[in-house]
């Protein structure tokens, strides 16, 4: 199942996407694609009826919002690809590195990204986003993680490296929580359709030039490991998002220039879609 949210910020409506490109209005099933809906879907996989029963809708020319509304938490994993850790000047971590982004950084997959005032080191990061569908606390093993995952989406963990590393005071969130710093989507693809989340290709481009090209197979800590691990320290709620880390190929490596106004970021993950964000001055 592929789910979208269509409409202007704060007024999105839920939509079901079908493989042939048709779209169906889910407003009669749920007001939004949020934690409450995802929890209900986890308990009742047949909550969404077959496409012909739903009213078809035309989304032509309409804004595509983030596919999940109002996450209560946006949890991020740092340096989860060995090559990215190396280009950051760090050894691969022995345990997952957790940091938080403000949930209000989440925007649509085609919305503008605002370069913060005073920024000289704004950077891109294509990532696989895990969306939680069932409350997870003290899971017994990584094998239990799958039952708590609603699905997956494309995420861009935009970062301001000077804020993150030079002005941070030791924490990363200042460089991660600027307005618009987490384009998400275009779709939420349910876990049953994605299959193995450790076999997905991730790519990013800036102004049409390739930057990142890797696979989730190169993660140091797998999706199942991360969900299990995090559940030992905090409670994952339906609708929460986990950004699982980015591969090598970011500006922090020194191989590419940082982002500036009018630069265009494009990020994609196989089977999950592609997003395009234009950078604008805040």
C-alpha cells in the first residue's frame, strides 16, 4: 500500500496511490495519515478498502505533503554507514548514535528548503525513514521489530554543519532542527510492499550532478536492530519517524561544495520515490 497526503500545509487530505497511477480519496476512512490511523491499520490491515470502493481523486497540480502528519518524535541515527563515518573523520560507532530533530522540520518532498541565516555549510543527506505503526517498548529481540513498523519513506536529513559541529556545544540538534530541514516522501510505502529494507538503493543529486549512491545493505546497524535498540531506551509511538543514517557523498566530506540559494537537491530510494527541493534563503 502506498499512502500520500495532498494539499496545502495544515490542510492535507489522505490519499491512496495505486500502481497504475490512479489516486483514491481516503477521507472517508481517516482524517489524516497520522499516528492514530497507523495504529488502527496495524491492528486491522483491512481498514483501507479495495480501490474501486473508494472515490477516485485527481491530484494534478496540487501540493504533495509529507506522507505522515505531526510525528511526535523524529529520531535520527548518526554515522550508520561506515564510509560516511570515515568521510566525517570518525571510526564506525560501536552502538547506534542517537540524536533528535524537531518534528516541525518535516515538510513535503517538493517544498523549498530554507538556508538558515548565517549558514555557510548546509548539507544534504538521503536516508531511509522508518515509520512506526505500533507502540514499541522493551522489544525482546530485533525479530520483534517488523510488527511495529508501518512502512518506509524517503527522507532528506538536511544539516548545517557549522551549527552541528562548531557551534553545537557537543550536541548536534542545532545543526539539524532548522526550519524545513526534513523533506519527507512523496509516499509512505507499507512494510509488506517494501520487502527487505536492507536491499534498497539510495541516491542523491545536487543541480543534476550525482552525490550519493549506495545501498541500505551497507548500514552498520540494520532497521530491525535500530527499532529493537531504541525501544530499550525510549518508547516509540505510532507515527514516529526514525531516520536511519546516510551513506558517503555529502559536502562534509570536502569533495563537494555546500548548498546555497537556488541549488536543487534531489534524493531517491528504489521503490519509495524521488523528491526535489529548491534551496531558498531563510
